[in-house]
């Protein structure tokens, strides 16, 4: 079965950049749409970005549009989330998920991993 492992989080100052990785195993990302989600303390998990199965379509939450970039590399079986101009409100635990399409990735995925912590603070 497909397994996803997030990494790359850490402490960064406001305005800084960080790139998160979603490494897949057991199957290839070629067959899946991959979404990134985050959860801040005391809040529900929210979708922030997704890339389609073919990689030709991407979407972003309004809160991160223009600052974050999602990319998919099938040969390396990995998906990245490049985060630029980070803000304190970006703080949270970031997770990746897979599904047949971006429209259902939030509800269809049931194997959430450990996530990776991102803290934006001065």
C-alpha cells in the first residue's frame, strides 16, 4: 500500500523559506493526486495545496496563494511544497495525502502520517 512520509519542517523566521518533502513508497505518485494539509494547535486540519495525478493542474488555498508552490517528481517518487515569505499564521503540523483526484483527497485519505512541524517565529 502507498505510504507517505513528510519531512523538512523546522523553525524559521517570518519572511523566510522552507521546503517540505512528501516521499512515497509502496506505490508511485504517478497514480495519485497529492495534497498538502496543515493543522494549527486547537484548529482543524485544512487543505492548502494539491497537485493532480498528471501533475498538470495545481490549486492553492487563498491564504498561501502566491507564496507556496507544489511540485511533483514521478521519477523520484516525491512531492515538494516550497513555502516562501512565511508568516506566523503558517505555523502548524503539515501533512501530505493521496487520492484519485484533488477533489476528494481530503476525505478519501485515511492513512495520515506523522506530519512535519513548521514553526514561524521571530
